[in-house]
């Protein structure tokens, strides 16, 4: 990941945690809502600061891993046993 990707990911995570704590979120539904709100905060910051002001994108093709090689199946490990 690029430095900018790491920063905006950290912003989303921090925002999500703080929102969840402030509403005393419990359970999947409340935490998912906090996650969406935290993601929107990071998206807004990314859009405002990086994309509009500098013209540079946060996510680049440099951060993608090359396709992995197909895995070999172990001997005796077939789908028939399931």
C-alpha cells in the first residue's frame, strides 16, 4: 500500500472505532452502521484533499499483487471426501 492508502485506511478505522464507542454500539448491525459512517469520513477526506486538490489518485496499480500461481492439490485430498 502507498503511504496515502495507509493514512486513509487508518482514518477510516479510527473514525469507525470512535463512532462505535460514542453510540455504545453492540452487535453486528450497530457496528456495521458505524463502519459505514467511518468509511464515508475517509472517502470524503480522500476526495476533498487528494483527488480534487492534487489531481493524484490514492489507489494506484503499484499496490496490487501479481496473480498467484494455482495451488497444487495434495494427494488424497479430494472433494469426494466431503
